[in-house]
């Protein structure tokens, strides 16, 4: 597949490519260009022109074009889902759900944009009685959208939909391991009438492409989902030009299970959260803080449930869990599990790499609050570290000991306790009687502390990706 610059499918200027490998069976799926600085500068030149063209396109026309795109995605859902499954390793069931979400998210942002109002300022200041002052929202300009590997289509929708509907132009940097679905989606977007210079998609090394785009004077804003390390580097690079940055970063979210909660529901929530996309989700519960009176029973039921999962070919509709994105990802999870065992934990289930890219669902007991995995070590795989606690204050303290703060989860039948604890948790969202792997398109999604800057969601992103202009009609009421 090719990059798309100004509507044209292009190779890189030096003809270098990146191989895209199916992580399930290591087959070569295709190649994509490895963009050079020359390619990036060309894309920036076109998208800078495109921001003027697209912002001058009336909102109702932008809405019509993007609604047509949602229909295109629906028509091509099976093709896109299979492609996403093959290049990512997630199950076909999860891929289908993700593609369905793309349609809904685009439609939601379109509807919200059509009801995004300015304000009229009252004549409360002496001397302004004859003036009319009002505001309107205008696009930022060129928005660089840097997409992660774990939920590429979903993240594409959360970034590209609000940027385009508000009149911005975009450069999309898809993940290096699995860019093909996003290239195909971008082709559909252009087919529906988005101007060729308003949307560019460039492929290759994230460290090279991302830094160049972020530091460019032609860029106006950067929206990135990725690791905290990359987010910090991005913020530093953007600071030189004072670009706006929106960063959705790492997490080490916890599920707190109190003694009065439904233990079977807690186990179900834990398994879904940690095995979805093979545990490669920023808001998956990655720490399980369980009351000591029920910890043994929770652990027993957890192992029992995990033993029933079908792990294998992601394209098989009966598969419950697929593989990790590549071999290095599996090796990293293994390294983290081994470190936790070295620090004193016991592995009572799983703990091994299978067929290069699969990692067994792994249960670690005897995890203590001082271990790396209980604080700031984010494990991107199906690993369940279980940490005991005796009282409410201790559970809150363990939860808040992490440098991260995306979504927390609480299992309890006491709603007063749930709300009291939720108020004290240092994270951007709390799910009561569920795990933190919950993301409704309308909520203002984002984290505290090292988990990011800004919010994504229908209720927040349109404001984030626009700027307010105040217009004063001085003395107009004479």
C-alpha cells in the first residue's frame, strides 16, 4: 500500500519500505513507504493549503461529506475488519466492534458540531451599551494525528472526526506495525469528497516522522495517543512553536474489589478488561486490588475463568483472545512478569510466550504495593497482578500510588462507599461496578498525572480543536 499525499498514492522519495507482518503467523501482508523529510515537507505544503480550502467549506457541506463517509465504512466493514484483524492480531469479533464504533463516533461529532454555538456578551460594562460583542469558534489549522497500534481505527475516529468537522486539515501518522486499515479508511474519506489537500497520511518510523511533523512551523496542533515517554518527547518538541498538544498516554489502572461486591461479576469484569485485545489497552485494569477476605476466592475463580478461554487464530470467530502486536511486545511482557516474580510475586497461572507473539493469561499473587507492577510499570499484555488490602483507606492509597491516572474501577454493593472512594481516586474516570475499560464516545476521556493532557470525546474535543474569536461591533446600536 502507498502513502496518500494530496490525493495521490505515493512511494517514498528514496523508495524505502516498511514490511507489514501478520503477528499471528508472521506472514508478509504488504509493504508501505518509509517517508523521508522530503515527503513530509510535501505533505505539509499541501495540508497547509488544504486548511484554507476546508475551513471555507460550509459546515453543512462538511457534514454531508463526512456522513457519506460513515456509509462507506459501513459498506466496507467486513473488508476493513479482516484487514484490521490480520495486521493487528486482535480477534475478528473485536475488529468488527471497532469498525462499528468508527461510524458512530463520526456521526456523533457531526451532530455535535452542528450545535456548537458562540456566545453574545451582555452590556454589563459601562460604555458598552451601544456595542454588540459575540464570539465564534474557528479551526486551529493543521492538526497532526498520531495513532497508536492497539485501537487504530477507533483512535482515528476520535482524532480525525472532530478535527475535520470543525474545519481543520489533518496529517495522519498511522502506527508503524499496522497502518494498512487506516490507509484504506483514508482512501474512503477522500472518495467521499474531502479535498485532496485537506487529508494526508504518511507512513514509516514514528520517531522520525512524528518529530519532524511536531516541530514544523506549518503544524498548528498535535493529537497523540501513545506511551508517556513519547508524549513527553512530543510536548517538548511542540513547545518550541507553542503548538497545542493533546496527549492520551499510558496507564496502570486498578480495579478495586471490596468484600461486599459481587465476586463473580468482578472476575468477569477483570477477564474482559485484561484479555480484550490481548491486554493491549491503555484503560484496561492492570492492577487488581482485592480485599484480603475474598482474595483467595477471587483468585481461584479468576484462574478457573481464564482456563476456559480459546486463544488462537484471530480470524476464527470462536477465538476469545488473539496475539500481541509483535514478538518484541511479547518479550517485554515476559520480562516484566519475570521481574515481578524476582521481586517476590508467585506466578500461579500462565507466564509464558506461545508461538512468538502470544502471551498466556497470567495470574500473579503475592504482589505487594512496593513492587514496580503495583505502581508505575505498565504491562501491555494479559497479566493479572493481585494485591490485597484490609480497609478502604489502604485501597485508595495503593490505587493513588501510581504516577498514572486514566480510568479506575470499583466493585461494591455499597453506593455510598463507591461514590466516596471514587471521589478520592486520582484518575480521569471511575466506573462503579465495572472495570475501567469503558469509553463512551460522549464522555470527556483523559487522564490525571502522567496519563495525559486534554480530553477526547464528543462533549469536549470540538472545543479543544477550535479557537475562540471575539468580534466587537463598536457603537452599532447608535
